[in-house]
């Protein structure tokens, strides 16, 4: 079955959106790294002579793990965006990577980095359960 691809003009629009998303994510990752770095420097020297309260330590650990989770999600999304940009270059953007049918325009507009049509995505998710 031949895959219908998005037009060049549409691809340019999606490319702009994807590049904007990529820029925002890279900015967020850099900000998280800077904040975590600054937090670690602030807590490295305890001049009061007292150790931190256990609740403060737990809160710091939770915040750190939460930030790492966000960064991990951002990196995964960044990889999906990069893959979508490559599909634009190789002119396969807009087609489902599983069934090779076109992905609905509304789905692409909502998630421009999506790789599968809704039907294939549902099948993939039901297999994971």
C-alpha cells in the first residue's frame, strides 16, 4: 500500500512547529540543570554547624527525583521530535510507521512528532497492558 505523505508546504509548517518545540525543551533542560547545579552548590557547605533536618533532606531528594523524571520525559520527547524532523527530511512524515497509512491531520496537528495512526497506537498500547 502506498503511503500518502504530507505536502511540502505542510511539512514546512510542521518543521517550524517541531523546531520551536525542540528549542523550548532544550531551554527547559538547560534551566533544570542550572537550577540543580545551583542547589547543589548552595547545600554543599553547611556553615551553621548543624546538619539538615531529615524532612529537608527528604524534600530535596523528592525535588531532585522529580526534576530527573521531568528531564527524562523531556529527553524522550526530544528524541521523538528529532525522529519526526528526520521523517520530514526523508519525506516519510505524515505516514504511520506501522501500517504505512496516512496519519489524520488533526492527530498530526495535536502531536506533530507522532509516529503512528490512532488505530495502530491503540493496538500498541493494548499489547503493553
